[in-house]
C-alpha cells in the first residue's frame, strides 16, 4: 500500500535540494513499496489532468533535478521504500537491486559476498541507486571502472503510461537492437522511473598504494598522469587533483582534516595517485615509475602514504565540498574537458576573471584523470568580509551568477567540453543547456521525450 504525507512541515526535507538553492511545494510525497505501486501511481497521474511527477531518490543531487515547483501541482514519488537487493551472483559478477538502495547499503551487502561495487562519492550514505543512474553519476572511481552507465547491465523502468519494462538482464553482450537502458540512464527521470537495476561487480583490490604528489602546475600534473598511465599500462585506480585554493579552503574551516605533511608554502597542484599493489607483484618495472616521480620538472614532491595517511588525504579531498558550503555562496561548476585542454582552459578563464572580478578566485579540484573539474567561483575569496557585509556575497551572486556561469560555459564550449560532467542539468543548468546545445540535438531530445511521455508528466520542468 502506498503511504504518503501532505503536511508541508513533514515534506519540507523532500522539497529542498541538497544545496538549498531550489525550493518547491509539492502536492504530496508518496512512498510506493514496489514497482507495481509505482505503476499504479503513474497510471493514475496519467489519467488526471494538471498533475505531474517528480521522481526522487536520496535527494542528494546538486542541480535541482529532483526538486518540485512551487505551484502545488506536482507529486514527489520517493523511492526510499524500494530498497531490496534482489540478487547477488558471484560467478556472473552482478547484482540486481532496487532503486531506493543507498550506495553505502550496496557496498556493505556486496562486501559480504567478497565482491566490489565501484561507484563511490561523498554522499554515499544517502545517494540511491536510482538517482545515480538517473544522473549517470561518476565519482571517485571513474578512471578505472567508468560511470554509472558503464556499470549498468539492465534496468526495470515504469514508463509514463504506467507500463513496466523489465530489462533486468545481466549480460555483458546483447546486440539485439537499440540499447534501451541507455535512454533512461542520465535522463533525470524525464522518460521513465527507474525502479531496479542490474549492475556489474568486480573483484576488490585487496591492497593498493596511495601517493600524495605535488606538481608545479596543472600542465605538469597532466603530463605526470600521462606518464604514470604509460608506465603502468593504464593500471591506475585514481588520479585526483586539488589546486592551492581548494586546500586553503579546508584549512580555513576544517584545519584538523589537513594532513600534517601538507604544507601550503607555494602555489602548487596537489595530486592523489592510487594504483593496485599487484602492479609491483606482477613483475612490472617499479623503477620506471620511480623515474617519473623523481622527474623534478613535473613532480616537485612525492610521498608514498601509509594506510592511515592515505585515508587522511582522501578525507582532505572529500572535505573540499563541505568547506565550500561553510565558506559561503559560490558559483558551482561541474565541467568536463579533454584532458589535454584543461591547462589552456584554466588560463583562459582565470585571466578573464582576474580582470572582471579581482576579489574573487576559483576553487579548482576534481577528477583530472577523466577530465572532470569542480570549478567553483568564490566572488570574495580574497577579501575579508565582516558580518555586516556578509549579505554582499549573496547579493552579488543573485545579480551576477547567471552572467558568471555563462562566461565559464562559453569557455567550456570553446575548449570542446561539457557544462556538466556528472551532476546533470536539472533546474540549475536548464537555460544554459538550451542556449548551448545545437537545434538538431535539442530537437532529437524533444522528440524522444514526446514519444515516450506525450503528456509531459515526468519531471517536466528540467533539461529543456
């Protein structure tokens, strides 16, 4: 039986996005317990004029894609109660789980089977399987294992007319026509409601080496990445980066999370490099990797971390987002670029912004190994604000945020990138998505949407 709430005090949590940027007022929040109840709800809404549906998982999205409007004509369908792990197949290296399973729950269940689920990010305690597929989430392990799309083998989806598509195959090869699952992955709940998925599993990396590395600049970091990939035959688990401002931000708000061996004495780029210990055990030439680390032109410092130190540097990396939240409003950007073009892009946009907004600065960090930058602009990063002037930041962003985002996105397109790498379009980037995509691409998207959802009842106010 479907349960729900309709008192606003009870549903406020479901009505506000994680960043508290978008606020909605849904008619009600409904909690179906299985795929059949989801089907019944969608069928009912499909027959009722004036209503639409916003599917919601863990509500940890960063683009407002699961936030309803303020008109009181939208129902949130929360998938929290669809939280069963239906099957784990050790020999096939797969699991079938429902959309409401949180990432941390999946990791714990699979660990008992001595297998490994590679998708991972800082919101793991709340983020759900359906949400990470709906946004094609990435995270910390994309370099080796790919995004959610790469790990997904099949889906169970409730279509906008209430029909259930059971596509929960667990095959690595299925060349029998259109890859329908790929329509729904990354569609942000606009084409159907994902209720379950079959996902790839892997053997866990039992032992790995974590290095903390300093490079003189971004170009050096990218050259270091390329040489390490070459020397290890691409046997690398992670290559993350943090520019100085990002670490300064953590130092400002969480000084206890900055490892003692990290000294902010010069303007360098910090990198976390991780690869499996089997790299050495399988007879690869570790001396060749040492040669890369000892090349002072591209590597000014390197430290092989103990297990404790490795956890510390990862804690530092994950703390940047939380430090940003405490520091005040920023223009958040989740962009993707060809790796080789990252230094030129950063130089280009930084030079422009230094002239336009001299008190501001970029907080630049992310997954440089797959070209994904979290490129956030803090308008008063270099200016001391008193409590009486704190509102100045909010006023600045209210008046300038769209202009700033537009300038950054123009540069992203100029350097052949994407305005979102892993967080999606949602409400946050809707206007920019329409502005920057070609008419041909938008028209194809609209035709797909109309074909599957002619009444426009599923998440109708995002993407385009």
